[in-house]
C-alpha cells in the first residue's frame, strides 16, 4: 500500500487504502492486521487508523475483538450466496424505482463507466474492473433518494467482491460476462422500460450466482 500524503484526510484515506487492499486480496483470508504495522505502512498515527478499522468492521470486511488485532473476514460459499440473495432483492427493487426518473446525465455516467470497464478488460486490469463494477451499481443506487438503501447496496457489493476473489479464480471470464450484462442494463434504462430494466438486472445478478456456483463446483 502507498503511504498517505499529508494533505489527505487521514481517517478517510486510511479507510480507503486498507479497504482496497482487502477487497483486492492483498491481505490473506483471516490475516491479522496489527495496528502498529498498518500505521507504519500508511504513515499515519493509530487514532485515524482505528477510526478506519471501525468503519471496515461495520462493513463486515474485518473482525474486531477486544484485546486482539483485527482480522480479515473470511467468506464461505454459503455467506457469499447470502450476500447475493440480499443484493438481488435490493438492486432489483432499486431499479424498479429509478428507471422512469433516470436522467440523461446518469445514463451518460453509466456509459462512461462501462467504457472504462472495457478499457480495463482490454489490459487485463481486473482490480480496476472490480472498482468500476461496484461504481456502476452505486451510480444506480444514487438515483434513489433512500440513502440507507444506497448504503446497504454499497456494503453488499463490497462483500461479494471480496468473497468471489477468495473463492473463485475465474474473474477474467466472469468480468467479460458482467461487462456485457451492464451494457444490456443501460440499453434497457434508455427505453425507460421498468419491466425490461428489472429483467436485465435480475438476469445479471442471477448470472453472477450461476457463474459463481459453476466455478466453485469445478
């Protein structure tokens, strides 16, 4: 991880740096995260680091126990599927709510996102793709005025990304499929057709589960 620049907000930047490392598998499953080591790596004091770790614990990415270092959360096949079940419920509901109020500006933002996804795939940058994948779904959630819904969708996207990285080594193919499904979702949104948009989102999330189960069994 890179050290944090002095002009950055320390707690927020520590949170982002550690989170990115966790989500992208830089830390092993169940790895200990000693505060002194992390603070030195990031070039921050323990106070902002503890605030960052608290946020990560709230998101389920780490486990904190009194008197012991934090540990990176583990994800079983069952836990990953539980996350995906919740994602499907919330994101299908969300797209039903936002399709008819989707502005051209948001549509363009989504198109820019998938263009960056394609560019990341062209150079096999799957870490960047995962970030853009989460951003795509968060753009959709941001249209809904319900901020709590956006928060839950954000957390579930983060959790499933981490789980799939741990349990699956097939990200290259699944990323290409996900990109194509994102394009289909945008095309449905452009028509402002709620049923079609709902269908494409449900298909996308169902396919994620199907690919995941197939790869785990293999």
